[in-house]
């Protein structure tokens, strides 16, 4: 490679929790190929998403802006592809650009990828097997398994690139997004039961009402499809749902006190499962969930290995920056939940490991805070492209190269806009996380947003000490001993919202005037 500008390979999974990557130390599973990036580069322990849901996160990564600026606040607000993005800037500077896999920023000419020389993307969530993919010639079926196909396309793109010019490629996996469909080759992984999270039986006491009212519980809200079980007959026109006693459609596996008559059937093997106690059923659901999830993750890890092998065999390793991340975090049974959406740590934290032998020291770890709005400025910085002033993130280069100082931001802002969505009943909220504390405002009935499903819940604050209470079980917002810390975090929140131009729903003056 004659250029000194690095190639950039950006690998992003969908819903991959940091705790399901072995270099993060949970001991839950093994991801040797992703771990290789951390071993030969740097692991970020506090990389956070600005909006813990798929579409808005992807928009922030591409544009380097918060969602109130780029306009992509929910799953149903698409990205206007006339907006400038990082790929356009890199392309204009001479980079060869490619995008393969999950897009999820809208379909049709107004929302298809721009700034990419080549692209091939899944419509919407896409399918795991024999997915339809869309490129500049339209839709077509690709035979095979999604994680393999997306990697094949990424490698094919790199293979035809002009070695005299750098390339930027985004490899966006669908996996391990629900319904968690692993390739059959991973069926024998995780045959022994895995440990249940300490907070699996959380009763949500001393927390905001949003925690208890969310419909994201492994016990109650996982579907037959999620758990790889046969859906009983008697459902809707496609047989994918059953009707409850009140006539409502439900695809969820029953949450029963009396389990004596319950028989569940494995979709893959036909094995029948019966239960003696409700606890047996609860544990069964968790084990089915976590094993299917981790088997799906294994397919990503193997394909990360294929990409690294390609770089090695073609002499591209030293001058190629490789990033592995996820579009947000994910609950793996913590607090009894699956899914994301919340600002609690398991959902807020994005895994982020990066290798760049020409610029980042191996076996590095940083506790500095970064956010997904910082990704685009970082790519431009390393590519030698001036960062445009509309981007609200900052280059992470100082923390990646350990040249940062006390002026580093060390503050993350998060805002989730989809108030009380039909399936998850997750509440809208915003807040900040610094190096120790987290402040969250659930604006609930204070919400004034078109199309919102307002309820009877008054606004609530949560304050957590993430050092002494890393599992976020004790809300300190109303504790008089933490009054000064609450006000200090409130001041930081106000400053951040002013800095980025977001509109607050809370009344800081009234809060400060309280005794």
C-alpha cells in the first residue's frame, strides 16, 4: 500500500452486548476473533450510544450528529440521504467506499445508501437465511446465511479495490438481532446451562415506574419464535399467533403459575419439554434465549476471523484500521429483560474494540467516555480529512493514542424518543452519564410530542452511583445526602443539552428551588 492513509473496516453487529464478547470479561462465551482486535489494539470500556435503538444509532454513526439534528429519532423516521455523511467525505477525498449488510435507515431512492461506490443491503431487518438484498440494480435473493453473505460481499469489495488508494467499508451484520437464528453448524454450542444473571429476579423497587412497566421480560414477553419453539395452532391467518382468553393475539410463550399441563416443543428437533414448577419454566426460557443468542454471536465471530485472515493474507493488516462494535447494547437477562431502549448500562454501552497497528498500541484499554457521534469525526481525522463543523461528535484519536488530557469530554448524552411503543412499552427519557454518576429524566406525562401515547405516570428522576452500584439497583435522586450531586449532574445535563441544541422537558429552576 503506497498511501499512508489507513484503510478502514467498520464491522457492526446488531444488538451485540459487551457482556457477550469475551474480552470484556463476563465469562459468558468465547469470541476469539473479536478478542484478537482487543489484544492487538484497544478496548473501550465506556463507549455509549446516544439513542439505544437501531435506526437512530446508525444515523448518528453516519452523520456524526445527534438525532434531533439528523431527524432520525425513532425506528420509523428514515434518514434523508441528501444529508452529508462520513462516507461522502471519504469518497470525495479519494477513498473507495462500500456498504454491505443491514442498513435500516429507510428504503427507496430517498433513503438508499449514498457516498458508497458499492452497496448491497438488507430491506428492513432482513432474513437470516436466503435473504433478499438490495443494490443499485434492485432486490434479489442471496442464497446462504446472512452473516456469511455479508462477509463474502465485504471481502469481494476489498479484493477488487485499487491498492494504490485506501478503502472504507462498512460491514453491518444483521445478527444477533431477534429472533436469534443461529446457523445449524452452531447447534451443539452451549449444551450446558449458563449462569443466570444476579439481577434476573429484580423486583424494580426504588426505581422509576418505567422499569416495572416495560414489556421486555424474558419470563413474559419472549415469543415462540424467539425461543425456537413450535407455535401452537389456532392463531391468525399465517398460524404465527394464538389467541388469549380475552381474544387478543399473543405470540408469547405463556407465563404460568400452574405449569402442569404445559408442553413446549423444540422447532429444530421436535423434543418435548414439560415442567414441574414455574421456576423451571422461567429458567428454561432464559436458557433457550441465551443459548440461541450466543450461538448467533458465534457466527459473527467466525466471520470477523475471516476478515482478519483476508487482511493478513493480502498484506493489509498494518495499515488497516479495523473496528468492531454494535449499534447499541442489549439486556441478556439482567433485570429480567431482553432488548435495549433504556439508558441503563447494559443497553447504553456499545462494545468497541479497534486495531490499527500503525497507530494504536496493542493490549490497550481506556476508561474514557466516547459516543457513537464520535465515530465519523474519528474516521475523518485518521483519513486526513477536515472534520466539518456540523458534526457534533469529536475525534476519538486522543484517547485511542493515549494523548488525551483532563479536557477530554468524559460525558455521554442519551435520549430515547419512542414513548410507550406498542410492543415494549418503553418510556421516553433522556440523561447523562459521566465517569461515576448517571442522571435520567423520564418525562412521561410531561411529554409533548405528536403521536405520543401519554399515560398517567408523572415525570420521574433517577440518579445512580455507577461506582458503588454498578447494577443500578438504588435510585438516589430523592436521597437528601445526594442533593448536591443531583444538582451538579443537573447542571451538566443542562449544559450538554444547550451545547448540542436539544430541547429540555424539565424545569431546572424549579428543581434548584426545592428545599
